[in-house]
C-alpha cells in the first residue's frame, strides 16, 4: 500500500476511527480524509454518493456506527437498527460504485449467537439466536458483513470485515446512559472515589468478557490494509477473557476506590460469555500486544487528563 494512497476513514472522530487515524499517521500515510457528521451525514444516501464522486477515495475504513450499551440498545431499538443500516449501506454501495480498491468494514462480536460455543469462530455466524439486549445493532452489523461478502463474491473486490471484541481506550464514551461496561465502570469508580461512596453494578458479575485496547484494534486495521486477506471475515481480540467481577476489582484498584461494590441482580447480565477465536487473523500475522491492566491504566490516565472535555452525563 502506497503511503500516498487516498484513505477515507468514516467515523474518524470516534474512538476507533481516531485510533486508526493516529496509527496510519505514525506510519507515514499522508493522504487521509475525515469528515465530521456535520460535514457529511452518512445516513443520507445522496450526500454520501456526492462525497465519493468528488473525493474518489482509493480505500475506505468504515469505523462509523451508532453505538451504545445494553440500556441504550434496549431503549432505542429502531434507532440502532436503522441508522446503522443506513450508514453502512451508503458507504458500501458508494464504495462499490466508485471503484474503491479496498473496503474494511468494522463490526462487533455481538453478531454471533448468544449461546454459540466458546471461543467464537467466524463460521458460527447465523447459526443461532442473538443476544436480545443488542440484537438490533447486531442485525445491522450482520447485514454489513454479508454485503461485503456478496461484493467480494460477485465482483471479486477486496472488501473485508473485522469483528472486534469489546473495545476500550482513549476517546471512549463515559456517559453512564450510553457507555459500554468498561468505561462505565471506570466512570462509576472514579465518581464514587470522589464522593466516598459504594459502587452499584448491574447483574451478578459472573459473565465473562474479553477486552481489546483500541490501539491494538487500529493495528489490526493497518494489517488488513497492508495485506490481502484470503477470507472475508476475521475476529479481532486477545483470545483471553475475565469475569465482570474480576474486571470490577481491577478497575477499582487502578482508580483507587476504597468502598464497597454492590451487585444489582435484578439487572440483566447479557450473554454468559463472549470469547473470540482469533486464530484466523493470528495465522495471517497479527496479534494483540497491550495487556489488560496496562490498557486500563492508560485509559484512566487519558480520562483524568480529558474529563473536562468528554461526555460526562449522569444517570
């Protein structure tokens, strides 16, 4: 891949998109394009088509999505389904019609069935029912995966999908109404430490989750950019998981919170376990490098430095 290749990063201001931008910039890629949602509404098909016609990107990295945790997905199912379909369909179709050479579609491990065998393999897609608390987002992402596979199969184009496990890191969402589990915990323990209060967490703490630092995810995108991968779908993760209770105690120690932790068992746990089988991408030469404890410490340091400027709504 030439360092002057014109690369459009959709969602470049988000956690994943900004990490990809940083990674590519460090490697010397100097022809990167990014548009804010005010400059380009990715839900609008005509706007997206005009953008592709004018800019003619050679590579597209789709890191744009409507995202949120269990609460946000449960309260706004239509929004999570429709907006994600609109965003990815417009990008994929315009990329196809404007002769984009490589398209990298980023999704989520929630595309796999709730009760699929562990660890999750790519071939488990569409073999069972989804987790109800985020099925709307998952269905949209499955449609994106299949669209890229269809273009790859019918037109022999280099469209590839990367499905990361739970991501965290700089520029994460710390809004307690819409954030995912790890940033929500960081925020809760931080606030509780400041107020000398106990922390209340959802569920039993027994589900197991895998977490990947967003800078590792960015390196996986770089790997997909610089190599022709032989298959259309790859899991991206560490291949290691922890219980939510272990995660809570790890974050509590890093933040320095001294109080009690109360588990609200009336709240949903979600999927019992979500561990990714990352052997396919590993076989292609990529592996995660950032240890979970170190990654959480890096994320909390970033949070402390930027808390005045990030989204900090309360419940």
